[in-house]
C-alpha cells in the first residue's frame, strides 16, 4: 500500500510539474504576434507612439512610458561585443551600432508597428516623423544586419 501511495504521489507531482511548464508564459523566446492583447500595451492597437528615452544597444530602445522595443528583424552585437548563439553577427561593433541608433532616434518620437515580442520586449518596425524606417536605416548604416528568419515574416525596407 505504501508503494502504491508513493507511486501515486510521484505521478501527481509529475503531472503538476508538466502543467506548470505548459502553462508558463514564454517570455524568453521570440514569438510571432498572436494578438495585440497579448502584448504589454496600454491599448489593443498594433501601432503605438514611442517617445524615445534611452537606447540600450544597436537593436533595442526604451520609450519614456517604460515600453522596451526590440527592432524587428535587425541584429546587432551585444554591448559586450559578443553575438548570441544562433543570432546573425554583424562585423560592426556593438558600440558603433548603439551610436548609430542614438543618432537616429535620441529625443525623437517614433511611430512603431508591433510585429511580436521577444524577451519581455515588443518587437516592432519604427519610423520617425519624417517617414524614415529606423530598422532599415540601421541595416543601411552597416552596423546591424537583417535577421532573415524574422525578415521573411515581415520584411523591412518596404518604403
């Protein structure tokens, strides 16, 4: 009887662990946008205005309202000059990419189109008021590269 009770308890604990893992939010993976409501936005719109407060690195910035934006389909070196495994790796330094993004967006108001989410950030294609697409401008600067996997889902540089 004791063995049966132990087996039942082990099975129950295993089932609970599986349910917890299945139902856990996947915040650390890049996900296509299933619905705008799944994103941490104040509204259910897929476009939002970002008043740039800070540039984190060559492909990530923060808006004044706290929203973290990862530029869609763009890859830059990390701040420590490395490239994450499985990510495209530009030859330009992370510092040069950060400086290029700063020149493009510092103190600007951007209109961003949500494309998904990645590591608790919104992924988006952003434009300045003059119409310049920031994602494309970063690739043209030579400090970042297009990440083909995501560019196939929603291409950059479409005018």
